[in-house]
C-alpha cells in the first residue's frame, strides 16, 4: 500500500520534471501554467500556493512581494542584434472589498532581484524616495495600478502605465481593451478579482512597445491599449531579470499570477487558459447545486455560516482598531473607526479637502448626528513615538478656545491615526488670500482674522496650564469657519516631527519664510519663534503676497523699502483698492516688522501684540532705518537657508517633511 503510494508520487514527480524540462529548455524562453515547478526567485511576502498560484501579496498592510525568473535573460544590448521580447501573463487582483483595492503590481525588467530597500505602497516595491527617477536604476516596468498616487501623477485609480526608472509613467491609459467584435474600447476593472490577460510586446527594430489587455476568455485584441515609441536599449543592460512586483498600502489586495509565458527572441507562446490554476474561492461562494435534495438545505446552511463568518471577519478586519490600556483615560474622545469610515464614505478621494505633510484631510458627516467633521488621516508606523504622540495630541483636545480648531476625537488602527476636527467651511486662509476669486477678504475681515489668531496664540502661550507652542504658524494653518472667524489648526502637531526618525527634521520644524533666524541656528522653538511667524503672517495678510516668491524681493525687505521711501501703506495689498483703515494698516505692518526683531528678547509677547491690536497700548515710535541696520530684520541667513531647500514659500515644510512621510508609507 505504502509502496504503491510512493510509486504514484514518484511517477507524478517524474512527470512534472519531464514537463518542466520540456518547458524550460531555453533560458530565454519559458511558459508556466501554474508555478509549482517554476524556477523563480521569490522576495518579500511572495509565495507559491499548493494550487500553483503565484501569490505576490496577501492582504497584509504595507507589504511587498516579488517573483523573478531565476536566471537572468541575455538581452544582448551591445550586439548588433536588436533587442526584442514578448511576454504574456494572466493576473488577478483580489481586494478584500470591491471599493478598497491597493496598491498595485507590475511586470518588471531589472538588473537585480534585490529590492530590499524598496518601499511598499505607491512605490510598488520597486523604488524608494531616493532612487525613484534615477537613470542608474535601469528598470523598466509595466504597472497595473489600482490606486491613484498624486505624487506620481497617476491618471486615475485603475490604469496601466509604462514606467522607466520611475513610478511617474512615461505613458499610461485607463485599464481597457479593444473589443474586436464591438469595434470599440471596453473598460476593465483591474481589481475586479477576475483573471485578466496582458501581452507586452517589444520590437527593437521599430522601437515600438505594445501593451494589450483583455479578460481571460477573449483572444488577444488587434489593437493594443498602449503603443509607445521607446528605445529600451538605452534603458536595459545586457543581463536582466524579468518578473513581477506588487505591494500593499493601508489599502491592500491579494495579487496573483496564474500563468506566464516569456520569449526573448520571438513571439511568446500563448497560454492555455484551461491549464491555469484557479483562484481561491472568494466571498462570492459559487453555488453549485447539489442534486441530493436532503443535502441541499444542509449545504446552504453551511454556506450561509461560512459567508456569515467571512463577512464578519472581513468587516471586523476592515474596521479593526488598536486600543491600549493607557488610552482609557481619553475614553470619551475615542471614536469608532467604523463611524469615521462611514462618515467619509470609506475615505473616498472625492471627500479629500486638504493634503498635508502627514496625510490627507477628509470631509465627513457623522451619520448619527449629521454633524460635519474634518478627519485627518495620518499614516505612521512609529510604534515607539506613537504612544506619546497620541497622548499629546489627544491631551490637546482639552484645550478649548474660540480661535483654536477644536479636536473632537480620534481613532487609531494599525499604522494609522485619525484625528477628528470641527469642519471649517471656508477652508484655510492661504487659499482665499492668494486667489483672485471674488469676493476676496476685505480689510475688516483681515483685521478680525489677525486678531483672532493673536487671541488663540495668546491662549496657547499664556493662558493654558502649561505653555503650548504652535511651531508652524502660517496662513495654511489658519482656518476659517462659515462666518470667517479665524481658528488655528494643527497646534502642537509639529511635535510629531520630533518623534520622526529623520535626524535632520528633529531640528527644523516649521515652514521656510516663517522661521525665526535663531530657529535656523539652534532648532529650538520658543514663544519668540511663534511670535516671529505671526509677524510674517501679519505682513502676508496686509500685503496679500507670500513671504518668499521666486524672482521677487522677500516680503520683509519689500515692506521696509516702501516705508523708507515714504509711505509704508504703499505695501498694502492692491486687491484692497485702497479701501482700509489707514491707522490699522500702518499698525499691522509696523507691528509685523516689530515681531520680526532679530533678537527674540526684543520681540513683543503675544500679550503685548494683543494690546497693540486692541489699541490698549501704543507701538513705540521707530524709524524705518532701524529696521535696516544691524540685521534688525531680514535675517538674510533665513533666506539663504531657504534657498538651500530650493523651495519657494509655503509648501516648503511639506517638502522637507514629505520625505519622512513617503519613506514610511502612504502614496495612497
Ligand atoms: C533606496 O534604494 C537604493 C537602492 O536599493 C538604496 O541604495 C538606498 O539606500 C535606498 N534609500 C533609502 C532612503 O532607503
Ligand atoms: C481606445 O483606447 C486607446 C487608449 O486609451 C485610445 O488610444 C484609442 O483611441 C481608443 N479607441 C477608441 C475606438 O475609442
Ligand atoms: C504594436 O501595435 C501596432 C498597432 O496595432 C502594430 O502595427 C505593431 O506591429 C505592434 N508591434 C508589436 C511589437 O506587437
Ligand atoms: C470669502 C469666502 O469664501 N466666504 C465664504 C465663507 O463661507 C460662507 C458660508 O459657507 C460663504 O457664503 C462665503 O462666501
């Protein structure tokens, strides 16, 4: 009995060996229906399932998976022969929920199979922030992307793209195939969970690359989806590996390859669909009717229980949160992830109202109360810093002031923190201030906004139990409610940078143009550095322009120049058309400059600023000259440093810090 079994095993193995010998006699040509016997180099979480399916990723968050043909392919770039290749494969992207797929996968030709430094999420396990876009990568890929990554200029969340050394595609198209029968394009959902076939053909004489897609039962369409003139001999090297890479982010999919055919010298062999392994059963349990009537109800019941169980698990996973003992004390602030998920319609891109250094801000409506909220979704996996950070942020929720954006609650899942704030219908000050849309802000509104911000900042500095520094005061963090009342957002938030792993960023917090000179030297934030940033805001609001603009004198010098040449009021925003209270305008401009004193000791406190704005104190009489000597104002170092960031104004903080962000996760 045992012997018979063994010999059966033996003959199966022999048979399989014979097949694989027959298949892989030529290293530059192979065909696999299932991958049990395939010669592959697997990386990341990639795995060949017992059925023969090549599973690149499962639904774990923020993972990569890769599989390459074991031997390098000789592309003979240097010989006179022209480089051509042809490949086709069948893939399937199975999301846990139909509207939540991520991130995507790619067919890759690469000089190496070592992608240990590459990042998941939008980077598809191929690149990281520092090598993305470098011609030294020698990487060619065709991406099947199911998430729109704004930073890579993706056209949508369901596209095919041709990538050369970078995730910003040289060409891309929404996933579709040309139906020869109908004579028109039919769109395809990459993440439908159904197997899809793709052909990638390159002819090195014409230098033409074709990418063609079709559902599995449809023969190769006559017209390719993408047809691109491209000289791959300039990109590829002589000896290259071919294979696949896939990644997941905070959204995740299972990525499968069912079969794969490759030929370096001619047309790749067609795959025989009937030989492909089948996908694991999905939640849509296929109801094969059983003729036995007695078994039927039982089977139905079992299926029902399985579906029920699966739905329960999927839902549980979908709404899974992380909660720890220490969070109990913040009890009432804690909101359920499910609630926020529903409030933001599943974090739909359409609901995004802002994007900061750490993640997106979504508009939402709480289903229970119909109250509008803004949800900041921060992706991080700093488990060490997370605890302290969450504690800090949440304790900020105790701070209450008319001119602070109120934190209403938070929620936490693995690698994700969600902060819920009151919704600000008029958005951030910079959007209204720098746009030419009518109606802009009149002087009365601008003055009230500055007064509001000053009042909020005074509260943080002097009226709370302990001094709270804002650290990143700028128009982008000043939010406006429906009545244009100003509210400071993101206070205390900048401390997150302290918990970041980037040494450079520990010191520099804030936004170039709003950074006090001593901040650049010591990296230390004080109430004085907040006052400095508020001073810049006063000038920005009065003049209606950014502190640093390309090809323009910096704002501070510009204001001082007007003053020196005669009338400081000439610096006022031309969009006001001269309609303003001259006393207030002059006060705002001069007080703004006063707050920019090079010496932090000499800057007014927020209490004094408030008194000046309310007319309860009179600004000391200074001549413009005093702002021009002895580095009183413009702190040229600040601008030189700014130049070294190669940035122009407001976005610079995001620019500096996006490095942390992307290297951790996102790209969603
Ligand atoms: C990015 O990847 C390259 C190539 O693998 C590696 O040399 C580099 O150190 C990586 N950079 C980061 C920031 O991980
Ligand atoms: C089909 O789609 C391709 C790629 O997007 C496009 O170039 C072509 O014009 C479309 N053809 C038709 C008939 O719409
Ligand atoms: C690419 O597609 C074009 C247009 O259908 C066709 O003329 C050409 O022969 C194709 N090239 C390859 C390499 O398949
Ligand atoms: C200047 C501006 O955009 N004002 C808007 C603020 O919000 C209210 C209510 O949503 C609008 O009516 C204003 O036009």
